């Protein structure tokens, strides 16, 4: 999780020489711009009570952790030098680490949080500027169904997805970083596995199945299949503003893979078999 930082209840002011001495009689171009982030419409977003706000201006990057659930208002304000300002808000950063303006998925066996992020850049040349925060879904919940896999075998099976990007650039919301291994969790109610995938660039997505035996965890996958083409053929778009979820059915007996893209906005689904 991102390290905790102090939340300033009043207007936060970056340590920039000259910003505190501005008056109405002086050249207003050297006065600060008070940039506010309006969180009024984010209460339905998972993780809204544990939000991280980032503001980047001419004089650097400001990072604050906000507990919106405890605040009587839904606004965060910071004073910055006039000019181009980029702002971002991160919701649901469990299993991720912030480094500067990039969010990295933690390595290990934990599933990342339900990540929603908003970002916007603007020319802030007046006395004030308001951003309206509207976060977007930055992950795909991929459900893996394997017909014929009994409960005993499911307990010894460890699906793992090898993807090309383990990070998200927060001001342009582009996938970046390096290769990563995404673990799975067994969903008993659905008799299926869940893999939570951060936003990716187009490239291989290799699903590996490890079947543990009497001698302990398997080190070499019993099955390895690239599902990226199946997802693309099914209409999956990693560049979409709000990422869809997807279901992958892997029939081990016939080596067939089918994909269903589950539309996040509820605008229908696409199904394809290869």
C-alpha cells in the first residue's frame, strides 16, 4: 500500500519562494493558483475512503493521502505556481506501491486492489482552478473456468498469468513497467479462479497452470497458453477508459479456449471460440 502521508485540511501550499507574499497590488502573474480537486461524486467508487491525491506543477510533485470518509467536505486544495498543472487521484491501491508518479503492482501472492484512477492536466493561469474527479477502472477481473476440473484437482492447481506491464503512469494512465506474474485465487461459489490484471499494452498474456503433487509445489507449468489473441478476437480493448472484465474458459481435454468480454458499462458482451 502507498505509504501514509499527512492530510492538510486547509489549503496546502508548496514550499515555493514568493507564493506567500502576493498581494492584490502586485503583478498577479506571480501569485499562486489555488487548485482544488472536487471529490463530491466519488462515494460509489471502491476505495474512496482511502484516496491518494497527486498534484504536479512547475515546482514539483505533491502527494497526500485523503480519508474522504472522515471529511465533512469532498474537496482538496493546494496552492501551486501558475502554469501547467497535472492532477491525479488513486482509489484502491492495495497490493501496489507508489514511486513518484507511477504505481507498481507488488510482487508476490497477493491480489491487487480494485484500482480506480482519475487524472487531468490543465493550464492554471488564474487565481483558482477546479478539477472534477471522475475515476476510471484500471484493472480487468479475469475469471478462469476449467470444465471437468474436479474440486480435488482444483485445490492442487495454481493458475498464473505472465503479463508485460506491472505499473501504471498516473498522469497519462498508460501501462508501463516490466513483466509481472499475476497470481490467482479460487472462488468456491463459482468454482472458478479469479486473476486481477492491471492495465496492459498489447502483447502476450501467457496463462500457466501448475499442478502440485506429493513432492510439493510444481516448479514447471503443466500447461502454458497465450490468451492475448483470444481476448483481442473477443473484442477486448486495453485502451478503453474503463477496462472491461472477461471470462476465459479453458478446456484441458480439447485444448480449446473461449473468451467472453464482460462489458463494464453493461453494454453487451462478445463471445468467441478459437
